C-alpha cells in the first residue's frame, strides 16, 4: 500500500475526528464507546503537533505529541489500515521531529499496542495509574 506522512492541515480535522473515534472503539474494548464523541479529538490534541498518514489525499492515521516533554500522546490508524505499516511510518515521522528520550503512556490492557511499541524499540520504564486504568510509561532512547 502506498501512503505518505505530512504535517496536519486544518481540512484534516473531520477525518482525524473519525479516526480517533473509530480507533478507540476498536482498540479500547473495555471502555464504553457510547461515551465517545467526535469532538473528543479536539480536546485530546489541543496544542500538540500532529502528523497524518494519507492514502491519496485522505488522512487514514495520525500521531500527535507534546514537544516540551517529547511525549507521544496519540497514535491512531483507521481500523481498516491496521498492520499495513502505517503505524510504524507515523511513529518514525514523529520520532524524527522530537528529542530523546521520547516517552508515551500505554494502558496495560492494550496488549496489541504494547507489543507494537516493543517491536519498534520502546521499553517499559515504569507503571502508573490513570482514570483509564493501570498504564506503562514507555521510553525510546535511540537516535
């Protein structure tokens, strides 16, 4: 499959809202998706840097991060495009623009995401508790 990564553009907003909603519904099976709203994306990514993966001109995934802490906050791919290399490409795009060490939090119940990050060279640094449940703080130290 052919896709490109690029910085967020304002006309991506509706697509990214839909990806955020659909991806959370598929990945977070232990939560109640009826509580999700399209506008959740706006608050969740406020003041973050966002890069998107596109197929043609249409966004199919995104990564967002908080630059002051080199913290990756989101990495979501349209559920129809999972396991096609888009998540890896987005992660590499993000890591190319942030310092080291980079970090992220991953809910412990999300075993698929944990396995993905470990396969990409991330390591579990510590554990913590959030409203979503126990999480791992994961770190990436490589250049």
